[in-house]
């Protein structure tokens, strides 16, 4: 089962992580994206490979309007070959 993990910095400086399934993410965030515009663009991508494993780091910025102040973050995807399947794990750092 594919899971998405989001890491957030709290106001006290500590961090917390939330992990949800794709369906759970749609349930949590779907209403927001149906009601508000959303613009996202990738600023930088870096790929590191180690044998059957690869890590993709993507720095992005998102906005609620084309001229709004951007929110920047980083997504990482870990992928590795297991028999005949490609296994993905995705994390959002914001």
C-alpha cells in the first residue's frame, strides 16, 4: 500500500510527521483542492542512485494564485526494484 508522509515544523521548533494512504490524503485534502486554485512548479530535481535503489529530491513552490507569495518545500521519492515490481515511497518536507 502506498503511503504519503508529510513532515511539518511546529511553532516550538520541533517536527512532527503524518503518514496517510493516498485515499486518506484525498479524503483530508480533496475539499480544499476542489474549492481553491492551486499552482505548483518544480524548481530543482536531484536523483541519487545506489544499485537497485534511487532517491529523487524535488524542490518546489506552490501558490493559491499566480502572483501570490510562494510556499516552498521539498518532496522525496525512494524507489527500488523488488523482483519484477518498482516500489515507491514518497515524503513531503515543508
